[in-house]
């Protein structure tokens, strides 16, 4: 079955996806680890490994039904009896105030929510706040909306802030009203791009200067460098009453139109398939369900396709007749705690 995100594929992409679908090795998504994915990328090329992982995600029983439903909802009208009392809480990415045109501010999500006549609010994070600072803002926001139904939608670094908030004392109590968490390309375990940026003094200086010129501190960026000592190295602990939906881009290098994003993808490709910001091996082992978007980068560009999918996910979450959240075959998350492949 061809998914909506594949409808404009070139002949070369179709050939790549076809080869990936018939690749005999490791047909079960559960059997894939960061190491096996990286080895396949080294042997077959990162573009092939991206197509191969994408194919395994969309075939996985724990995701296939959800993917099919989202595809269906992209071409259907919003139900009249849909739940409209929930608040869509948008948790923005880093630098969302300085670079709103990047999509970091979640404007696209807000616009689709308003179009569907849903309430929507931006959680006012510090644009370059540390995990501790921003998690407190999230918890305070949730406390102010206690008793209301909430759908959290986080973007990029906002996902890391949500994860850190879930690790805080009494986090489950604060999240009581949260029906679902939509994680859009979140850096839940940090970003290898940050690791690369801070690996040498010249690159670290450029990153420092960029922040300095905007009156910002580099501390938040250091927290996003993956390591066993990182504050994001702890496993994700998700309340059993919160449904998790992961919307993730699966781009080839040719899909990336932004020069900096192409550079990031190239550097991170040494570790395996990525979206220009995070390793795809990580996100494929999070709890919940995944909607993979073929050809989309870390900021879900191209925008038109992202709009359709975000709208469909919001429809899915606000339908009164929605089926049970998640699946009994969900990717391993014993006690709703997901560990990354290398842990």
C-alpha cells in the first residue's frame, strides 16, 4: 500500500522503497537496534537504511492500523460530534521567538487547530531555557489548567522539555488531564547534531557567538548533547493514561532543501538514518504509535504535507468514537518506560 507521503515519489525513490520492502534481513521492527541499523547504513548506504527502516515502521502491526487511520482522516471532514472541549497545548522548539519562520513556534499546529475549531494555546517556554526552567513552565501551565482535557503537541526541543517534566516529582499528578502527547521530531534523548557542534572549539565558538549575539546562554544546548551523563539519558516514563503519538520525518539527503539541514544530515549519517536532528533508531523505540512521513525533515517540511497529517492527528484524537488508544503490541515499554536501543 502506498501511503500519502509517498504519492509524489520519483522513480528512483520508488525503486529504493521497493528494494527496501523486499530486503530479507530483519523484517521485524522489534529486532532492529541502533547497532544493526548503523551497520546496515554503513554497508548499504544511509539512504537505503532510511527507506528500510521506514518500511519496517509502516509494516509493524503496532503502527500499521494507526497509519492507515491517519491516511483515511486526511481526506475526510471533521465529525460534527467530535470532542471540542480539549485544549491543544503547543510546546515550542528552541529559538521559536528568534526564528518563527522555521516552524519552531508551532504556528502550523495552531492554525490547523483553529481551522478545526479547537482551542489552542502556546505554552510560553523560554526560547533557550534549560530543561529545568522549561519543565517548570510546563508543569505550572498544566497546574493552571487542572481539571481540563489537554492534548500536548511538542516540537523538537520541546519534546525534551516535556520528557524532563515527566521525570519531576508529582509529574503524573500534573499530567492527569493530559489525554495525549503528540511528539513531533522530538529530541527526547538529545541530538547528535549538538554533539557535533560542540565537539571542536571552532564550532563550539560559533554556537556560543550565535547565542551571545541574541542575548542567550549556551547552557541549554549543552544539555542536548547525548551522553550517559546527560539529564536526558534517563528512560522516558509515560503515565498509563497518556497516549503517545510520534510524528517523524524520514528524509533522504536529496529531500533536504535547507543548506544547514543538509550539513547536519550528512554529519549525523555516520551514526545512521536521521532527520537532520535526531537518529531515527531512537524514535522508533519510543512507546506509543508512529506516523512516519517519507521525505520530511526535522521540521516536517514540506509544510503542505505536514498540515494534512497534523490535522488528521488532531481529528483522530478528538473523535468521540476513537478506538482504544495504542495497541497491546506496542513497542516494548515495560511499565510505560521506554529505554533507548543503546541503554
